[in-house]
């Protein structure tokens, strides 16, 4: 291989690959980058075992070929160069990088090259700005507990001209909707050389448990010594397991929220998309961490193409693509959609940043669970917290209050996560009756975002 490429473009691509891929694995193929030169330019291909990234840099190819090198080493080498162009040449068992007055050589890893497969069909397009505005806050609501892998993903579905994203960890739920363009110009079809790990399925640790299709899909209520309010009526084993989890497994106790029986998981298998090509409907359950990383990096990309197959999901743009296996199993679309049907008993409009600052200060006084109380009063929200060991905090935040006065208690960290998604905007709080979740809603410039947070139960009175 012998190629000349612009240093700035090449360094940017190598750094982007590092940001999109994790470095948890020590397998040679998971820490390497394949550099391939052909008529289309210079390609950088890498995988971490779960996600595959394929980037393209315009270059002058003197001799086609390929070489595999450590991806961190090549990125760190390129970012230190201040020349306009670099000459990359394979010499024996090394990749030589030459610029005027300097030469660097990286060892090749001939047995670490990732395998290549075609991307799944492209179904439509979104803008990078819209994707970032929706995917980052929604992915933040996904669970990090791999015991229930279905809740570690973001559910993507297309509806006519909208792409919806939804995620929950059973204590909170975030949903967003952004414009979706189902038609895809032929010239936007990504190159067939995009890569994927040898297997497009998830590792055993990421598969859905035996009863995953009928697992509890309601949001749990963080509480103190609570018991289950309701359980999924799928089978007795699942019902018993959920009841045990509701009373014992969660740090502060929990209960399934919904107030009614939850149906079994419905809809197409997670990750399934019609294989018919552009314009087909997309239904996929995508790892939340991967989607958030990709969306953050694609914020300035004018057109991001969405690809989905039976068990593969990918995003592509003019100079690259990112591919991952989807999370298997059914997803409780019907029940989670029902949770988004809000019937407010009180509505409050408040500046998200002002409320976040007050909640942040109060959380320090909220005891071991960071318990913060929001009380709607005339023209304001009263933010309070108290604990026998840490003291007490009280602050009023100017707000518009409609339909009566209510009071709810929440975990402070969950409130902060919700309010950060609405930074620099006015957010509407729709407080529901009883222990139903409170909805934070705003029509942001790039997306419509709903964020539900489950209140804490009121602790039982103690004998004095």
C-alpha cells in the first residue's frame, strides 16, 4: 500500500474512530484499525467486538493495498503532525508515515484485521442535529443493568414522517420524536465495504433472559419499603419474580407503576426492519451507549442515513458508517405507550435551568436517597429537602401553576437528569394523581421530548 492523504482529515478520522469505539477488549482485532487504499480513497475500519466503524478519507492512491495497525497508536501519531499531507507506505511488517523532515513506523498486526460484510438496507434519513437532540437525552434514561438487557437499549420506530426514540430503566422514561425522511437518493447508498464483527449477534451476556418477552415493562417507583402495585400477567413465574424485585432488589424498594395489568411484549422483534430497502418501516432496539456516542459525534452532519436488518442496525453518512447488532427479544411497546398518555392533576411551567440549580442544591440535604420535594404553590415551585443528619433546604422558583396545588417527592439525581435534557428552555411539568409518573415536556427546536420520572412514596410515619 502506498498513499498520500491530508493529515488533518486523516487525523480527524482516526480520532473519531477512537471516540466511537470502546477500549474494553484486549483482543488484537478489537484494538486495531484496518487501513485500506482503493479507488475510493483511504478507508479506516475498526471494531470493538460489538460496534464496527468504517470511515473514508479522500487520498491519492499510488498503490492499492491494506495494512492493520494499532488504532490508538496511529491516531496519536497523526494528531501530533503539523504537515499538510502525509505519505503512508507499507514496508515489510510496518506502516511508514512520512512528512517533510520526519518519519514514523508502526508495527502491523496481520492477524487482527476485522472481517467485512455489507450494511443492512437503508430506510431513510434524519439530520445529525435532530438525531443528537433526541438520542442523547433518551439514551440517558436507559438502564445500565445488564441483567435486563431489553432496558439497556433505545427503541427506534418510524411512523409516517417521524422517527420516535424511547428508553426506560423502570424508574424513568424518555421519549422523543424527530422528522423522518423515508426516501433516500441512490447516490447516498453507502459503500458495500462497510464492516461488521464476524457475528452479528450479541454476546451471551447481552441476550434477553428466558422470560424476556413477557418481562415487567412498567416503570418502578423508588420508595421506602414498598410492595408491588401491579405485575405483568404473562405467567406465574414472571409475576413472582417481579414481585420479589419490587420489594427487595431495588436499593430503596420499588413497585411497578401503571395502575393496571401490563400486556406481554408486543410489536415486531426488536431490531427487525423490513428488508425491502429505502422507505421501509424501521423497528429496532439499539444499544443506548452506542447510539449516544454516535449521535454526539454526528451533530453537524446534514444527512444521517438509517439502516436496519433482522439483527443489525447502522448509521451512515457521506464519509463513514457505524454498525452494531441489535438487542434481541420483544419490547413492551403497548404498555410504555400507555404510560405516555398523561392525565395531569396539576400543570407547571418553569425555567429548566433555574429549577435544576435549586434541585441540585437541595439534593445535598436529601439524605442517603437524595430525596427532594417539589410543591406547587401560587406562582412558584417550592423545592425542599431535609434529613436529620444533613439538615434542611428550602427554595422557591418562579413558575406558572395551573389546576391546583400538589406535592411530590423524587430522587434528586433523577430530577437533575430530566432537567438537563431541557437546558436553556422552559419545561412543562404535568403532575399526575397518586404515584403515576410526572412528565417533563418541551417542544425543542430539533425534537419533541417527553421525560417521565416516578415519584418516591411517602414514608410511613414513625413512632416517637
